């Protein structure tokens, strides 16, 4: 699969939202949105991917472990988009086992922070940043492919979901919609800083939907 010419993993963008599109009750807070049945579906989806990617904002807000707990299957490798290497070496995603999380930072990031993350067991990939100071996503995907990642699940948060969608780097969306209104953080409206709102609008092709408990899960391929 080709992004800027190099091979890249298949990318599944997956998140849970309320009826109003909120993915958290407020920016930077962790909010349980999915019911147990759709949570189990998400964990089966995790097990079907080689790696799960989140932004450092989610690591700092949610302390996720990014493991497969509510389904059978092995834990995918955690990946954190983290230009300035702010991921704490004590973060929960370092356990369990020897998953060796991948922290993707920008070339020029603090060497001490990189060393501390490596000492904690991470693989630190430093990539030449784009004009926004962050590793460009096509280069991130090529680097992950070289690490052996063929199927990547992108779980959030708001800025990272919007960035993948805006750059046409999502091959499939799997969106859990829970029957509640949060009036909180919406990943697409207003568009996160630096993202052109016009690049976010799309519809889905090959749509499927399923009921899991009280939640609905939509799947499809983004289409402009
Ligand atoms: N409901 C759900 O399914 C779900 C799932 C996950 C998270 N969430 C929620 O989402 C919220 C966190 O979202 P968030 O937007 O604050 O954080 P985020 O998207 O997890 O992380 C954003 C950070 O990632 C780094 N980054 C590196 N490269 C990037 C790139 N190309 N594009 C965008 N970001 C890049 C940036 O920090 P640097 O510039 O320092 O690298 C940026 O500030 C939390 O409230 C969390 O609970 C919800």
C-alpha cells in the first residue's frame, strides 16, 4: 500500500462517540463511552491489528494500557505519536510483557527523554519533522511498516483522528456510537488546530453496521 511512495500499513481508524459526536466529556479527560459489548468488539479489533497508535495527549489524559482484555487474542504493539517525547517512562502502556512500545518523536527531541524511554523498554523512532514540528504521518507509517507493522489501529485522540482523516490515511473507519449526549470534545468540529476543516468531510463506502448491546457500530471506507 502506498502513501508517499513507500509501503505503509493498512490503517483502521476507530473511536467511540456519543450521539453528538463527542469522544470525551471535556478535552483532556477520560470518559467511558462504550458499553461492555462494543468494548469487547473493540478488543477483538485490537487483537486483529499488529499495533495500536494514539497521540501523546491520550497517553497523558487517559493512561491507557492498550491491551486486549475483553476478548481472546494477543496484545498489539502500542505506538505513541509524541514529537517532544513527553510520554512518561512509567506509562501503563509499557506493561504487560515485552511488547516494546514504539514512541515516534521528532528528530531533535530531547535526548535525555529518549534515553529514559528506551531504558523503560521503548523503541524510540525519531523522524525529521514537518513545518508543524511533528513527524509527518506518511513518514510515520513508512517507519512503522519497516518495524513490521502491517495492520495499524488508530484509536485517538481528537487531534490524531482528525490528522489521519484529513490526510486521507484511513483505509477503514470503525465507529462506536453510544446512546448518550456528552456535549464535550468533538474531534472534527471545530477542526483541531492546524487542520483544514474542508479536508475532514467525507462519507463512507461499503457501509456496514451492527448492534452491540445498546451501541451501534458503523464501518466503512472513507470516500471524498
Ligand atoms: N472516545 C474515544 O474513542 C477516545 C479515544 C482516544 C482518546 N480519546 C480522548 O481524546 C482526548 C485526547 O485528544 P487530544 O487531541 O488532546 O490528544 P491526542 O490526539 O491523543 O494527541 C495529540 C498530540 O499528539 C501529538 N502529535 C504528534 N504528531 C501528531 C500529528 N501528526 N497530528 C496530531 N497530533 C500529533 C501532539 O503533541 P506533540 O506536538 O507534543 O507531539 C498532539 O498534541 C482525551 O480526552 C481522550 O480521552 C477518546
